[in-house]
C-alpha cells in the first residue's frame, strides 16, 4: 500500500508545554483514519500541520514522499479539504456559491461543469437541491455542516481533514452524516483524517484508529485490533464500553458493529446496555 502522509519525529511545543513529542506516523493512501484522545492532547495541532496551517518545531511532514515545506502552500491547501466543527461558510454567499467556490477557481470557463459538481456533491451529502439559493443563516446546523462537507469535497481533494465535524448535530443527523461520509469514502478513495471525541464514532468510521494521549501515540490500528488487543491501559479504558456493549468474546470482537463491520450480533444471554452508546447507531 502506498503511503500518502508521513509524520517523522514531529515535535511541537507552546512555551514550555510539549504538545507533540516526536510523532511518527505513516498513513496509507485511501485510509479513513479516526483520531481520538483526551482534550488538549494535540489532535487539532497534528491535523493543522498536514495542510501547513501550523509548522512543526522539528521533524518532517511528507505528502507522497515530498516534504510539505518544499511545496507551494496554495497548491498544497487546494489539494487538501478542511472541514471543521461549527459553520465556516461564507455568510454572504448562497449554498451554491459556497460549494462552487473552489470549482469556480479551478475551471473558470466551464460553468456547466461546476454546476454539475455542485449537484453531485449536494446529492452525496444528502442536501435537497431546493436549498441552493439559501444563505447559511437560513439553514439548520446539520444542513450547514453538510454544506461545509460538500464544499470541502467539491474541490476534489486527495486528502480530507475533518476536525470534529459532526460535533454540533443531533444524533439522528449525525448517524446519517456518518453513513454518507463512509459511502463517500468508499466511492472516492479519498484519504480522510477525522478527529472525534466519540470512541463509538471512531471505531465505526475508521479503517484505522489513532489513539493519542499527552502528545504520544497510544495505539494505531484497525478498530477490531483496538477492541480485541488494546495496547495500553488508556485504550482498554477507552474501548471498555464498546467491548461490553457488544457482549462478544475477545476473538469475535471483530464482528462488533463498532469494528466498522455491519451488525452487532450479541452473544446469547448477552445483555446489551440499552442506555449505552449502541443507541446512537440505530
Ligand atoms: N496558539 C496556541 N498557544 C498556546 N497554546 C496552544 C495554542 N494552540 C494550542 N495550544 C495548546 O496546545 C495543546 C494542544 O492543543 P490542540 O488544539 O491540538 O488539542 P486537541 O487535542 O485538539 O484538543 P480538543 O480535543 O480539546 O480539541 C493544548 O493544551 C492547547 O491549549
Ligand atoms: Mg481540537
């Protein structure tokens, strides 16, 4: 498998507080990496380094083998979609204008091509076409987030960075957005880095899950690996509820719905906690 993003001994401090303490990480092209860890552990910092919004104090970040410091920064960012929590839409532009912002820059002459791209991405993220002429203030929070994701995707990036993108939406909308994002990932082969605070979401969406604590990697592996073979006590505690909710023996935790596979078959006599996080994913 081809490596698309590489962190090599990346360090970052603010004052005397070390946020990243020598991050080493290789991300394969086409993977969906979910990133989870305690608040302040450096997730946003690591994400912003990928598109050059923050620079490491030392160490390298490479994209397709090339140090990002060598790249043209505008070109770099154009190839990387960035969707963050809360609305970052242009308030004075309609939904259509927001989504077509980058495609318009890319193919100035071909308006038809841009219109087709807007239609395609609105459909893929589950936005009604009739919302095109609305302004962000006339949309619900969930709709605004979908526009933000459509706008990031419409630029046809190879890499999509998402920082808690579903944090502010209700559980039903969140479930729909998760399903849609998973489908988009499958259909486009895009590489996604997705920060979340919800371990259920991290295990459900990620082909790989990165668990961080205090600026260091606790584990980087497939969801079933985290469930059945937690590398540290931190990971064991983090996944405890999912292991419990699935009521499966260790060697079958890969079948758990949280492993990214569909359907959680409770073991006979298993008592899934009805108030547990499984409720979030009907
Ligand atoms: N510009 C800054 N100046 C000083 N300290 C900063 C700055 N930006 C971030 N930090 C600190 O660096 C640490 C890591 O921040 P970061 O935003 O990466 O955390 P995070 O893992 O994304 O947290 P959260 O889950 O709360 O979003 C935090 O302790 C934060 O207070
Ligand atoms: Mg953050």
